C-alpha cells in the first residue's frame, strides 16, 4: 500500500508533470522559491476540503485527524529532511523567522515555573560578558546578519565577519583563526544562495567547538534540506533553520527550525499563548513538558501549510530521493559553468565545476545591469532567473558587483531542470555577449 501511496523513484519527467509551470517556462529560480508539485497542493487542499479544523483542541473526529496529520508532517520533516527527533523540530514560516526565534533565545533567559512551583528566570543560554564576540561569515543573507547586529547591540557584544575564500568557500581554517573563548555564538550558512558553494559546516563547527565547547552555533540551511541529505546532529549544530519553500518543494510560508534537545529545554519561546503551556494563573505559567517543541507553537498554526511541508518532505526525500536531487543539481550547475567558462564578456562567480558547488550559478554580462539580463532572458527565451543582490548586499559589495552590475544574475536548479534547459540558458547568454 505504502509503495502505491507514494510512488517512486520519480523520474525527471514525472516531476515535470507534477509541476505544470515547467511546461511554460525554464524555471531557474529555485534559490528564491520552488514551484510546488501537485501532490503537495493536493495535501493542502485535502486538509481544507476533508478535515479543516484546529489541531490539539477539538474532541471530534476531524479535529483528531487534523492533529494526527499535523504531527505526522512534523515527524516527516524532522526525520527526512534533518534527521533529528520530532521533538527537536519547530515549524516556522521561513528561515527569517528561525533567525528571529534564535536571536530572542540568546537575549532572554527562559521564564517558567520550576519543579518546586517557583516562577522565574532560568539560566541564560549565553551569559554575555563585556568583550564577547559573535562570528558570522562575509557571505551571509541579510536574514542571517541583521538579527545578530541587533542582538549584539542589546547584549553589548561585537559581530565579526569571517572571510570566505576566493571561490566563496567558508573554511575551518578561517574560522579557527578568529576563534577564542570570547566567541559565544556563531551563525553561518550551509549553502550560499549567491555563489552556490556548499560549505564544510561540520568541520567548521568542530574546530570552533574545540576552542570553546560551550559555543552555540546556528546554521542557516535555507538552501540546504531538500537539495541534499542533511544530518543536523552529525553536523553538530545547536540550531539549524531552513526554508520549506526552497529545496524541499514545500509551500511558501513554510520552514523549520531544529534546536538540539538539550538546548531547547532551556530556550525561551518567542511567542506565548494557546498551545504552549500546561497551566496558567493571573501571575505565572508552567510551560508544556509533554512536548518541549510545542512550547514554540503558540496559537493556531499554519496547519495546511505545515501539512503541505510534510508532504513535500515525503515527495522530495522518499519519492525522488535527496541523493538523486543533489547529484542532478550538481550535474546541471557544473554543465552551465562548463558552457560559460571562458566566454569573453561573461563573468562567472564561485567555484569552477567541482564538488563544492550546489545547484546555483551566478554570472554577469559585461556592460549590462544584472536586472536587464534577467529581463531579457525572460522576454526572449522564457527563462526565469533572479537578479540583483540576493539579499546579500555586503557580499555583493565585497565582490565588486554591487555598483557595477547591481548584483548578479542567478540561475538556480532543481531536479526537474534539464540539460536542454541549461544549454538554452548558455546559448542565450552567449548570444547576448
Ligand atoms: C542563504 C539564505 N538565507 C536566508 C534566506 C531567507 O529565507 P526566507 O526568505 O525563507 O526567510 C534565504 C532566501 O533566499 C537564503 O538563500
């Protein structure tokens, strides 16, 4: 039965049929968001049509079903996309919300009632002291820079950006060089949305924690889960956030945050209210203990969207296969790099064709604003790409493309893209120069 319910392994053609947009466009903007496959749309529609009701509240049958499906979705996302325990995973709206939840937790100690009935603040996750430092990298998305600048101001710490290598790779050596015991928190990306590099995050975290075992690390996995297998426990991140609407083909407005079990029980939830507590009086409350992660699900969740994300996790991890997605995206991006490399009038950024590159290729056409290139690619060839700064203004400035080109143009692939599409993109660019 299971095999029929979720058929696989799906071919490229199967997935293209499930994503009707692929018959109208060369959709190469998966770094911004991915089109949602029909089975995911059906799961969302199924909730609204068949069992639309609130979760964890009603006693009637369809309310029980909604709760079951929502719990199952969380389990699927946790197990399939991050390889963590279900109770280590919180649904969020996107990666940006993950950063906000983590930032709050680093600023405020948990407030709760202890076993003796005393209500008050627990130990802070980080006991900030003057001179404390926060490390990020010079490649981060604004959603993984701005929250830390604000946090640093509030706790009187200092944010420093570790330099990436010439090809846009973050290295353990560069982080090790900046490390000392005053570094209390670090936040960096897993995969670059601007250059396509896949960073050795496990090795980076290892060298950093050798210097400060108490260091807390947040990985921005916005471009990670769904595009490739990810094991957050093996990476040894304390927090790992991702956007559900990118790699794993989930709906917009979905995402997930892993918080290591031992850290989560000491983490203050950003929002409080219905669903987060065991008991409340007019002067205190006791947070849930049956499911620590549900302390973070305040109010009515985005039930349909979360269920859609769960279905997308099954679709990408079980029906396509994360290794197959990773392999194919690398093949397609390497193919484009090969075709564009050395073409006069074109600048191609990031690593050359090698194992450090995921499904992203960025480039510029000399003398053209990146926006105009993207407009022309659509107008003349039905090719959808992203142009501009990719929400990485500091990196674009460092690369010298911010003022010169207004950023760069990005083609970002998924399993459903084809070799022919890559060739069409390459030919269009050659024609342009
Ligand atoms: C590396 C990276 N971090 C953060 C984000 C923000 O993700 P979201 O828009 O889902 O919050 C993105 C989105 O493009 C990204 O690529």
